[in-house]
C-alpha cells in the first residue's frame, strides 16, 4: 500500500517545515517542498498539505520564502501537461471520487471516526493528561471498559452473544472512541492559535485538510487512510500523554500492542489463505481447459503466479469447459452477463482462535465504512473461494454481491 511511504514523505516535509533548521531556512524549505512533491506524486491525498505549506509561511511572516511553496504546484502542472501530451487527459483530474451527496459525505466522516476508534484504544490515557483532577475517575472507567470488552469477547466466543449484536456494540464503541480522540485534539489547541502557535495551526490544518479531502473525495474508506490523519493528531496530543503519568502510558502501550498483535495474526491468516489456495486450485483445475481468476489485491497476484489467467470483462472471454475462480467477499471485476456458469467446487477454511479478531469480512482493514467495521469478533466466518465451470447452456450468469454490502 502506498499510504506508508506517503506518510513518511509528509512527516519528512513537516519535520523540515516546522522544526528549526541548523542551517539556512531556505534550504530546509526547499527540501520540504521536494518532500511534499514526492508525497503528491505518490498519492493525490497530499493536495491539502500543499495549501498548508504557504499558510505556515504566511503565519510566520516569512513571505519571502513563498516561492518554495510553488515547487509542488509547478511539478504537478508539468506532470499534467505531459499527461495531456501523451494521453489526451490529465491524470490528476481523471481520478474517480466518492458520492458527493451530503449523506455520503456524512457516512464517510463517520467512517473516519470509526476507523480511528477501531485501532486506537487509548483515548483515556490522553484524557487523564488533559483532566488531571479527574484522573482517578478516568482510570476506573478505562479499566471497567477493558474488562467489559473482555467479557463481551468471551460471550461472543462461547456463542452466548450473537455476532450481530457485538458488531453493533463495536460500531458504537469505535465511533465514540474516535469522536473523543478528535475532540481531545481540538482541546489541545489554544485559542487564537494563529497568533501564538502557528506550528500547532499547521498540525490542525494538516489533520483537518486530510480528513476533509477523504470525506469529500475518497471512493472508499480504509484503515490505512486514517494513518495520515493520526500523525498530526498524535503530535497535537503528545503533551497530554506526557502529563498522563507512567502507569497510564504503560497501559496505553500494552493495549495498543495487544490489539496490534491480535489483528496482525488474523490478517496473516487472511492473506495466507489466498496465497496457499491459488496454487492448489490451479493444480486441481489444471486439466479443465483454461483457469480464469477474478478478484483483485493479493489474490490477483497469487493467482497469476499460479498460472491462472486474469479475467477482464472487455477482453477475451472464457469458453465452455473453462473454469472461473472467484473469492467471496472480495473486490472483483464483474463477469460478462452472457457468460453462463455452473458451480463446480468450493474451497474454504474454518475459523480459528487466531481469526477471532476478524479482519476478513469484505477485507475490513483495507476497505471499511461506518456500516462495515474494520474488524469484528467472529467465531463463524469462513474464507471461501468458489469455482465455476463455463457452459454453453443450462447455466446462469455469475452475479456477484455488491462489494462490502
């Protein structure tokens, strides 16, 4: 995923922009401009940051360096002109976006909050630093919530509580947790910040600009997207964590590490299923004419490595006797409606203790929304790959469920 190198370039750019330089300022600002340019070429999500750069210079009364802020704009302009010359359109303006209705934007905002809350279980530690007089009460509430979550997880695993119920509880917890996290970040910002703390203003604009860009233009939400928003928010909140005390910092570290390990184990199992099944299916179906695969992401790579042909609706089509392999709950290209198929075989694997913190349902850690959690508690979810044989007649079109619904 490109979000990790993207975040690295943004962090480098803001490090050069905000932290005093040992040498000349102009040199640091030029390097910051080049870092932001690299970030923009990695992913256009950086565009809001290009607005923050000149605003910081304006707030610092350093307008003489404003030309450096134009470096990313000039490079993107040259890139777009080359696109027009070679392809007839600018790549920058041809990217698909999400639904721009008010309801869709609201859902994406809620999706951002839920994604933050799903991977950051330590808001209470920041609250203890912000409200020292209430530290004892916040500590008690934090421990109570952790114990309540452990009890709920036990009930789900033993089948005494339905997974649909736990999903709704988690949705509420994630959204509330993310909302409190963002609220604390706002409380970390002093009044009249543009006069007394332009660097903090830069962090606010960095986080707010990226969140607004994601809510307005992202075709889907994903946990990796919120990494970009978390960085400036954590920098704003860092003094609160320092003031929280060693005990709170220790529990925060332990909670984050445990959740990270559990989700990593589950995700490893999720990816391993498709890695292991691709050569197995290719071997089992190798004598059934051509084996076609549908589905993107890691599966597409594993299937191609195993010798399967990647299906494209507007390319060569399967013929009678060919096989189409399609993972369930997976982002996949649509199969042409005139291609008729009959079910041939199902490959699946049972859930395990390692997948109880489940990231598999419609690849939740890679594409989520307010309605589709990044992760959930599940002891029943199966990873499934369906195999179909193409027939001349007597079959049916391969109709896939909408991804993520």
